[in-house]
């Protein structure tokens, strides 16, 4: 036991100098020491500050523009564009070497990536607009063909005497740990451009996302706005090559807005939440990579984003699984109680315990357990749970001898439920030409969600036929079913 305690203490309190003294050939992954943890959390090291700030800004920019692409159902455009940058990077390397320059000059490589990605956009638009093929086919074609061309050009570069592709392969997988201050400044500048542009064109982008046809009909330059939005995606994709690589950059464009969708239904809030999730992914992922240097930063950033997505999926207050499950359970209990009160009201009507349209003293009339059990296809256990739920809600009380009655509040609620049910039955019989023998099931499916406007419209019909009654009589008992 003492040995295990000593091992744990040694792993967590190991000073940072001991980590620095580890052999370069040691490929094991160990726990970070307390000193190293403090250094990372306080951003004491220069390289850690550069990487954390750069990846955080990249995550914010990706989250902002990714929200609009997700709502436009074009989330995979970023995937196609990221793969389309590879032949541009390789081609730029070949051109710069051919003209006697440094093949790994970063601005030149990024310029090649921009040209290649713009060409990829053109190919996608051409396939989508001038052929019968859908956009998903165009994305698949551009993604595979351009990436194949890029891999072929990398093979050509490997055979060149002036250079090799070792440095260029970092654009595929990313090289976050070796990010320079100039890279962070470039990412910050691009993130600022994306944020300012989206803020200035927020109304136009919103209209484009939800109704492109309406935007064009109102005179908005829909094509120009689409090009501007895609251009921002290209900018984020190109600057993200240094951080997470062309394969994983798509994760930062899709996962944060997809996670934000579970938290809100408001567009501005969704953009802010998506930016926050993207920034947190970059911040936490880069920090974890700094704590355990042998973990690739790009992959860790994406994994952190995936964890935040799962948490949003489960805990999101707007569309989360937990909220939906709880909402379905609440709705099920509400519908069950309404069915029970309707059954009690109908049973009281059958026994003559309640006058048509309710009546004073009706809440003291009781209904037997057996009468309720035969009213619907309830099991004894289900009926018992419903009676207990109605009792807790103050709608039902025991009358003794396995008999139950509605309270005053329960009678009011039962009258309302019964009224809505028969209003809808009357509407279906007179306006939808449904036979009275078949109308009960249709009314049973909709009565629980009738809105105020629909109830008011149905009341007009009720007023014409039964002006003196609070609750119309059952259409199943009328001659010919009706009305």
C-alpha cells in the first residue's frame, strides 16, 4: 500500500526538470508534474501562449462561420475545401522551387491553397448548376479528385532534388506545437475579419440561411452573399491548416455549431455559443497537448470538441436528450391524467351523476375502481399510478371503498378537457365528414395540444349548435351521430 502511495505521489509531484531530462527516444506518455501543470495554466511559457492563443482564435472563427454553413446545410463544403487545398500547396511548392525560391515559404503555400480551394468551389458550383447531379455528389467528386491530385503532387515533390515533402505533410495532420507568433497573428487577423464580416452581414446571412429564395425576391444579392460566406470558410480553412491540418479542420467548422444547436433556438445566441465552444476546444485541447507533449495537439483539440458535443447532446436545454426525455415524460403524465379525468367525467355522465355541462356538487359524485378500469385499456398498476398522480396534483381524492371522485379543481379541469375533446369531435364530424363511430380516436390524438385560437374557432361552432351548454353532448349518443 505504501508503495502505491509513493508511486502516485511521485507521478504528480515530479518536478518539471525531471520531465525535461527524459530521453528523446522515450516514447512513453506519463502524467504531468505539478510544476508543469502550473506553468501551462498560467501560460508561463512563450510557445504555450502562442499555441493556446492561436488555436483559441481559430476555434472562435470556425464556430462563427460554421454556424451559418450548418444552417445552410452546407457543413461538408468545408471538408471539400480543406481537401482541395492540398494540390494548391503542393503546386505552390513546385512553382516556388522552379523559380529558385524557398519552396516552404508559408505565404506562398497559403496563396496556393487559396487558389486551389477557390478552384474547388468553382468545380462544385459548376457540377451543381450545370448538371443533374446533386450537391453531395459534387462535394464527393471534388474532395476525392483534388485530394488525389495533391497526393500525386506530393509524390512528385519527393523525387525532386531541391526538396522533399516532409514539411508539406504537416498541412495534412497539422503542426500546432510548432506554431510561430506570426502564425498566431495571422490567425487572429483572419478571425477578426470573420467576426467583423459576420457582424456586419448578420441580417443578410440570416435571411440567406433560412430563405434564399425570399432574399433574392426582395432584391438582396443572394449569389454575392453566398460567395462572401464561402470566402470566409475558405479563409478559416486555409489558416487552420497550420493548426489542425486539412483533415481535421472540418471538425472545427461542424462540431461547435452542431453542439450549439442543442443549447438555443436563437441565431445570435447560437453564433455566440458556437464561438465559445470552438474557442474552448482550442484552449483546452492546446493546454492538454502542452501538458502531455507527445499527444498531437490537432487531434486533442478535435477530441475536446467531441466531448463538448456529447455533453451538449445530453444536457442541452433546448434540444438535449435529457430535456426531451423529461419533456416526453411530463407530457405522458399530463395526457394520462387528462385521460383519467375524461374517463371519470364520462362515467359520471353515464351514471347520471353530473348534469350536461357540469353542475354544482358534481365533484362529490364518486366513481368505482372497476368502472374506471373498464373505461380504457389500463392495467391495474397503470391506473393506480394515474390515480396517485391525480391525487398529488389535487385533482382526484379517495371517496372510500375503492371509489374516487374529482375535487373542485379536478372537475374544472375535467370539464375543460371534455369540452375540448367534444369540440374537436364536433368539428371533425361536421367539417371533415368523419363518421361518429370513428371520430373518437382522431379527437383523442389532438385534443391535448389544442391552442387558444383553435379552441376559440371551435367555440363559434359550438355556440351555433349548443348555445346553452358548457360541454356539448357526446356525438356517439346522438341519432345519426350528430349534429
